[in-house]
C-alpha cells in the first residue's frame, strides 16, 4: 500500500494540476480536511480519492449534500459511511457517526464502523445453514459462530460505484458480485446498495440482490451513532423509542434461543421514549450476559412496506433520528464492547457506549430457526430491503 507521505504528495500535486486547469471554477477544489482533490461529478455530489487497499485497489469517497445543510460521506470500501453531518437546534453541524477520517483506520481499527454488512448481517449459530436439505459450513469468525458475512464480508470489499439520476436527491449506486462459495455461502450473488440524500434530511438506503443458487441474504447498515457528535462522550443520556412489543433473547454466545419474548415489564421495553442509561446496568440476565443491549427487537408492523422502527433523541443538541424500514426486526447494540483501546476521528478515544447501532434486519440465526422470518433467496427472486434514516431537531 502506498505510504501516507507519498499519497499526500501525489494528491497535493494533483491539486495543483486541477487548479491550473480551472476545475475549481466549476465547483471542485481542494478538500483541506482530507488533503485530497474533490471533483464534482453531479449536482450535490463530489468524488474524492481515499487511498487504496493493500492489494492496490483504489478506494473512492463520495460526498452528498442537500439544501438543508446535511452532508453524507461514503466510501467504496465496505460502503462505509465515513461521516454524517447534521445541524443541532442552534444550526451548528456535527458529525454524528463514530469512525475514522482515513482508510487505514477502517482497514486496521474497526468494529464494522459505518459499513454495510453481509451476505448475512448478525450471527449464525456454528456457521451452519441448510437449504433444501443441503448443509453448508460458513466461516467461523465470532467464537463458535459466523458473524456479518465472515472474515471478508461485504464490509471488507471495494464496491463499484456510479452516480444515479434520482429526483429525490443526490444518489450513489454501489454494486458487488460475491462468488459462489465465498465464506462458505452457496450461489453467486449480485448485490446492489443505493444511498440517496433528500432535502428532508433523509438518508435512504436501498438494498437488492439476486442469486444463481438458493442462498441466504440479510444485509444491514452498521453505523455507530452519537447524535451529540463524534467524540462527545457516551450515549447514556440519549432517549430511545423502539416500535417493538417483543424481542429475541440470546444465549451466552449471542445466538437467539428461539423464544420470542414480550418486552412488557422488562428493561427491553422501549415502546415509550426511555433514557438508554436508565436500565442498561440492571440485574436482568440478558443485560448481564451482553454487558448491555445487543438484541434483536421484533418490530410491531401492520403490514408490508416501510414502517416506523425507532426514534433516537439527544437532549443536549436537540438532534433526532427516526428509522423506518421494510425489515421485520432491528438490532439495538449499545456499543458495549468499545473499550477505549481504539482511537478514531481527530484522536477521539472510543470507550464503552460512545456510539450505538440500530441495525434493521431479519432476525439473527434465522436459517436455523424455522419459525423466524425466512432469509432464503432463490434464483429468479430478488432480495429487496429499504431503510430510511431521517434527521431533525426538537
């Protein structure tokens, strides 16, 4: 991989060339924060170099902006959301996702920060699945289990990218073909993810995929959010609402037991807005087992289509985030395993619960739980899923 000094020198030289040819006059220019040239590729979209992977594959960064002052930055490596900047109640913008401002951080110091995970987001017990009587052994990368697509899931590959024409706002289409047998999964899968930013401060994430053999697919977005701003402390005072009457308890390895339990009378009842830190360290065995929240919630739905899943509020900044999805579940992870050993953006140290995840999904270990919603996709079918993150203030 090209070292940092060489990379910066190359981009600085390119910046001089770009300036000399007058690209700055059409809306491009030098990105001071990254030391890279930002080239406009469409209305409200800029493309920037973001280094390269160890095998020399170039990684690109796309910056999407809207009329409301929101900015989203995403890279082709793992479709990572590098930053999401939204204003607070005073109109002051801050980055509300945990992570890194350089590729090296995502290559070496990451907990799936900002990435799209797959083929199968979340855990599969023993890495074992069976489809139509055929057993398959997936890679084990989380103790005795398979997690987030394996050692090299969708979060660790460089996707193809192109700017889309979308009346809703600036939009990027990402595509990747996962070969038959990769990480043990059957079938060649053609995956597609679209990020679209609207003037209503909605980040729309649309997933789709096809396969040439029966397989399982369960993609999700794994950003860690802190609505007060990256590096501003923990999320214990954030207030959360989950539109879920039930959840799926887990065993000691975070695999669902198969029970679909009521949240009534438990620390898992977020049907009314509740401060996250209010019950997180309680005596409930599920909390002790996970050192906090790391559970799938069964969304209460009236039918198919987009439905409300969650609402998050930071009372200090006034920022809010609403999550709507077509999925049947959402994983609430309170960042329990962030342990202070990782340094991220601007030297920020990520201790326990400095960010939280709200991962829309089918349930963990669905391939081994016939009463859970199925994640099997067959030739001739198309896997489709949509999640919308809407930011605001109160």
